[in-house]
């Protein structure tokens, strides 16, 4: 792991296209600004891990496990914009 020291408003470049800037430092929290091309996904680690986990779970679903009348939208989708019909 490369460890770098930066102060507020200083930047780190990753390759030619990804720029990481220290935007703010407050106590033990650091705010980073990230500029990257749209084809480069940028996620917090916990979000990235959740996406990987959900993709693994989704890849285990077999077509025969999906009810024939299931609609796109996943869990809780009513197909009526969330209205309870009242």
C-alpha cells in the first residue's frame, strides 16, 4: 500500500484520468473530492462490497426460481407507484 501525506486542497493523481483532492479535514474525518471519467466506477468501500455481494446473490438465482408473473422492480414493487389503492 502506498501511503501519501496531503494537506487541504492538495491533489493526488491516479494515472492520467483520476484526480483525488483533499477537500476538508475535521478532526479524524477527511473529505475527498474525486474526479474520474464516467466509465470509471467510484464507490466507498462499503458500497462496493454491498454491490459485489448483491451481484453474487443475484447470479445464484435460477430462472425457474422467478415466479412467472414477477414484475421488474424487485422487492416491494407494487407496480402502482407505491400507492396502496386507497
